[in-house]
C-alpha cells in the first residue's frame, strides 16, 4: 500500500508539473502579441519627431518648366514675415525689398505700423506683398487686437480682449465663422488701402491647426483669387490641395538652438542640399534696437537679436554669392502666379457663415 501510495503521489506530481508547463506555454503564447506591441511602441517613442510633412510633389509640368526654366532648376522665394509689426521691422524689410536681398514679404495688418506699410506699397507698386493672416498676438507686452468688432469674434480673444497669444489656443477655441470674419477684414483693409496683393500665408501656422481653420484658409484663397502658402506644413488629414496651393514644395526656416556663429552656415547647408523644386525661405527681419528689444524682451526666439541675424544674413555679399554659385533662381509670388496655374480653387470651398 505504501509503495502504491508513493507511486500515486509521484504520478500526481508529474501531472501537476505537466499542467504548469502547459499553462506557462499558453500564457507566453497569449502574451507574445502584447510584448511585440510594447516593443514597437518603445521603439517609436525613441524615434525623433517629424517636424513637417514631406515636401509636396512637383506639379506636372513643373512650375519651373511653366516659367521657362529647366526641370532641374531650383526656384527660391526669400520671404520676410511680420511686415507692419513695428517700425524696426519695417525699416529692415523695406530696405531688403528695395535692394533685392529678399523677394517677398507678408503683412500683419492688425499691427500699429500697418499705415507705414501702406505708404511704402503706394510708392513701390511692384513690391511682392501678401497678407500674414493673424489670429494670435504672441508677445507678452506688445499685443494687438482684431480688426473686427470684439462681439463678433469672441472665440479669438483672451480675457483682456487681445488676440490669444498662442497658435495652439487658436486651434482649440477659434470658431471657423469668427476666424473667417476677422481674416476677411484683414485682407479687405489691405485692399482698400491700395495694396496689390500677391498671396496669403498664415502667422505662426495657426491656420493649419485644425481642419476647419484650414478650410477657411483655402476658401480665402478662392474668394480673393490668391495662392496660399502650404509647402510642407503639417496640414490636417482629409485635405485635398489644388494646384494653386501646391506652388511651393517646401518652406525653409531656421529653428531655435542655432548659435549666431553658425547662423549663415545653417542656411547655406540647408539650401545647398535641396533638390530641384520650388522653395520659400522665411526670414524675420528687424534691427536689434530699443524698440524691438522692448517688444520682444522675454522672447529670445524670433526676438530682436534673432531678427538682426536674419537681416545680416540676407544683406551679406557672401550669402548673395552663395545663392549665385548654387544657381538658385530668385522669384516672387507674382512670378509663381504666372506659372499658368489657375488660382481659383475648386467649387465647394466656401467661407463659413
């Protein structure tokens, strides 16, 4: 009996071990997909974020060919943002436009130095000027308000009645109908002032922050028969671009973290690596003077010193020689319009009511 009991105990222990082994295999088998997913997620988390979409594919025939250039040409708009922001910005940008250091600029219509831009445009009717459509006012002590009556655009305002200071807030709270009212007011004021417009672009890319705002952007281009800048911005999913929204394939702009000593080198290395195509290089011009230091006093990025560096770059004979040596063809938005593209957007892109 003792011998039979011992055998039974050993048998039972063997069965238990076999069951435990089988259960471990089942658990491992069930867990494998989860482990793979976790590993993939961890690997994705370690990948650097993508700063922009891939460049837009070229039109066929290409913009270069439509303008009479070889397909392998590199066309470049050198574009200054924020015209009208301050007298310092205006002085630097006017000089750069007059001397051909830049080829285009866009205007912040709500800003207090807009009337000076109007006078410049009247005396320089061939200047390539667009509207820097603004739904935010980013500085701490230097703010601007909408052109529209505040009761018509409450979703665009902060608690002090200024345009909100961050483009991410615009994406979260701005109503498309109110954004449309304000942006039409900005374009209409420029047109009524006699400024001949060549294009529209978006201040701090606020209009690509949501599908509803991007559709307003597209509809404005359609209403005013003006091309809009899209390039490689991260546009919302579900968007279809018309040819007039695809003239520029990529936007080049320096990011924070580049030292003054490497400023020109960054631009030159970035531009030299570009394949054939159509590009816009965005700069922010001003003098590093008391006015700009006061307006941007706690914003070193895109502040007074930053803008002086950009101004020094575009006026530099060395940089101008670099562009010639690289064979870049400097163009304007007015040039791109002559590429034969129909700037009227497809039907159905109406402004919200």
